[in-house]
C-alpha cells in the first residue's frame, strides 16, 4: 500500500483531501482509482484511506482505520550532523532516517570544510528525509534543524548527549547509553574531527565521549554506525 506523509489539515475526521503534487502522484504516477487504498501519515498516526475520487488536482477519500504508526522507535534520537562537502551529508540524512533518527541538527565546527547550508539544500534534505521515512514505513519525518555553530549545538541538544571521538579508548557505546531514557542525542565530527578544545567544551556541558571502535572512520560511515549501535543498545 502506498504511503504519504501529509499535513494534519488534510485529514478532517473521517474525510481526507489531497491536492498539489500528492494528488498528481496518486492520479498520474501511481494511477490509482476510486476504491483503491492508501496510507496517510500525520502526527505519528497511520490512516488507512479508501479513495473516493481521484483527479490530478484533487483526491478525496474516507478513513477506514487509524492507529499509532508502528515504525517509530521507542526512544527519540537526535543526531548532531557535521556539514560535509558534496553530497555526503545527504547520504547520511537518507540512511539515519531509515534507521529511526527523529531530529537532524547540522553544525559546523573548527575543522569543518563546508560552512554554509543554503536554504535550497536544506529543503532538499527535507525531501530526502521524507522519502526515506516513507520507504522505511516510519510514522514521522525527522526534523531538519537550522545550521548551528559547535557552541550553539551543545546548547540545543538535550541530555544525555554522546559524542563519538576517535581518541576515546575506554567508553563503548553500549555502556554509555542510560537505561529507560525517552530521548538521546548523539554527535559525530566533521572530516577533520573535533578538536580537543571542542571535546573539553562538550564535557563541561555534560556530554560523554564514546568510541566507535579501533578503526578511523569517515564522518558518513561514523554517523550511520553510531546510530546503528545506539538503536541496538536501546533494543
């Protein structure tokens, strides 16, 4: 069954109405007809909808069933994502969305190479996250937050906060994840890594540094590995 994230305003009680690009996709791309079913996702809930009318400008239907989305993780994970050169950050957005991240907070730090996130590129990240969430059958699309400096990021992310650092040799991820948390924030560094001063600053704000293993990882590999380890530790 095809799945679409929609604004809550598209669902009015047991009735739904879609317009714009989503109506065109239903009618012209998927070529669905009255009587076919789709799933609409809004506010963390799945709405199973039977289509009533279908055109390229307007689609209507009736909600047959509504339930909590089954694809959302128990713990909300926020990722501090370094702004990387080229399309590397976009690759991370797609992968970590499928793995269950709920917030993506881009940042620049002392050794960042890329330092500007134009609004069109941020909107592209939002589209990538939406498509990845649909693919993974999630109930929510991760929020793409504004670009921040390192000090601003440390203020914006809630605790507990875990920071992957290549010079951490003792603390492994599975031992650093607290029990029974409702939310958790994690951070990986940019291409050149985080400086000692930035780590000191993070620790002063209550962050815990963790090791992702003995090998030196690229930022995009580290981000996906970190989220995977967190998801496994949370169960």
